[in-house]
């Protein structure tokens, strides 16, 4: 059981004060009957709540897939720069939402946003080794030697060498297009690994995380809710070839 105004606020329908006004004006119904007291307790998983004639169903957690654009930082708050959370429309900005893992300001692609703390921890936990795949354009001609270096693990100046990573060469030339799959997420890891090969990164995009793939129909800055199938996929661990 929870208060009607809290339920609506938790479901992203507005601020508590806006919602109190709406409820008092009779714009909210519970099982078809207008309820004018914001403090009215409802059974959120059973009763049907409508606001302005629109049904609001109960969701314990929300999961959004975003195609992160360049120039936006992966943080919940920042005094100066635009954050990924600010790209969400006000009704989608639920309390407790956070980005799962961090992409650099200039990195684009798949970013998961949720208010499901335990799922976020599971996906980020170093011991889980959730695969993350990126596509990068780098300076210089990618070679088999790079592939071996990525597969063996390399010294990028940390205490330990990197874990084995998979490198696929998509195009090799003055600039090369490569696909990299990592099982860990160190600070600037791809940029540092490519730099160690003498190949500065020109652009970087994340394509997948665990079983979740970027929906390429999302333009940079767009997002959508995960499908039920994608939510189920999130916890799967793909073995590395
Ligand atoms: N590796 C990087 O260097 N940057 C990212 O944003 C993600 C992985």
C-alpha cells in the first residue's frame, strides 16, 4: 500500500505538489472513481489508477536504453555540463535513476539507465566479467600483431595487465575500424589500449553490454524502454569466442 500522490510521483507523473493539485481537482481516478485526497492509500499492484484519463501502471523499476551522443557526460548531476539524465523527458526522470557504467564525454552508443541498483551492481561487478563491445576508428593500420596483443592482455600502466580482449579488424588503412570486446571496464581502457599500440582513438562507440545490443534505430540522444526480452537478456553472460 502507498499514498496516491507518492505512487504517481514514483511513476514519473510529475512532482508531488503538481500531483496533489491534480488529485484535488478530481483528475485522478482509482478503479474508475475520482479520488480527491492525495494521502489516500492505494494497493499499487492491484488497483487501476488513471490520470487525465490515462492509465498509469505500476513498475518497480525502469530500464532505458540510450544512444549516448558525444559531448554529454555520464553522470547524474553536474554543475556545468549537460548530463545523460538531462536528456530524459521530465516524466521519464524517476527518482534513483543512474547510468550503468561510464562512457567518456566523447564516446557514443549504448548506455543503460535504470533505478534498479542491484542490477547495476551485478553488471558492473568486476567478478562478473560482463562483455562490452565497442567499435572504434583509430589512427594507423590495424594488424594481426594488435589482435595478439589484445588477446594476450597488455600493460597499460596499471598494476595488472589487461584481461584478454577480442579484436576484430573491420577495415585497415591510414585509419582503421576495429571492434573490441572487453570483459572489464577500466578508466579510458580502450583509448589506453589503442594508445599502447601507437593508434590514438578518433571515435568510439559502444555496441553492446552483456546480451543487450544498441538499437541502431535510436538517433544519438534518443532512448527507449527495454523490451521484456531485453530485460531478460541483461543478466546473460556470453562466453568469449
Ligand atoms: N574505453 C574508453 O576509453 N572510453 C570509454 O568511454 C569506454 C571504454
